C-alpha cells in the first residue's frame, strides 16, 4: 500500500490520523471528528433545549515525560488516560483526543453540576492508573455549557478559560 510507511511513522510518533477522524494511539475519535461533532451537538442542544457540557482535559508535562522516559511510556500514559475517560463516560458521551496532550469530551444530556462530578471522578481515578514515571504529569480541566446560539469556539474558549483557572490553583 503506497504511503503506508508514512502512516506507520506518524503513529509511532504519536501524531493523530492525518485525516483527523481517529486517533491511532488511543482508538478514540480525533480532532476533525471533534470539530464536526462539537458544532452538531451544540446546535442540537440549542434547538431541543437539552443540556450539554463540553469538557477539556490537558495533560500538562506530557512532552517532558516523553523526553525523560521515551515515546513508549508517553504513549502508554496517553492510552491509560484515554481508557479511564472512556470507562467513566457514558455510551452517549463522546471522547476525543484533540492533540498530543489534550482530550475533549462532549457530555450529552449533562448540566454543569453533573459535569463537575464527572471531572472529579476522572481527576481522582487517572493518577492511580499511571506508572511512577508519571508523577510529574498534572491534569488540568475546563468545562462549559453552551448558551443558546453560542458559537462552538466561544464555548471552547470558556472551557479553556476555566482550564487556566484550574492550572493556577
């Protein structure tokens, strides 16, 4: 298959699928799927007046982990985090890997209070699953519920602002 070497090397380097639909390291949906789904779900939530919360999770220190312990430890860490998020999410929720150290989760039919409970479950569950090499990795969360008619990027911006506050704590 022509070009398969490029795909293999991209996977080995922990680069998401070039098309962005799926993340080869975690098996989760990828960044292009995230953008498409985000717009669709926010529109659905507004139209039918149903709750939705956008949650972002950053793995702070993943590049340092990769530099200190190697690609395999970093890949395994990312996989473990993805599996934990997927286990804690419901079947109707969407978990995506947006970039090297960022995950996006769409919690359908979920208000902010319930989303905060989800965030805290992830915050307490993930560190216990990781190898000792990951003790310098920190998890930062942000979340936002869309306002009627709000653009997807505005919702993500509010979640990012919450991440900044979480990082400062």
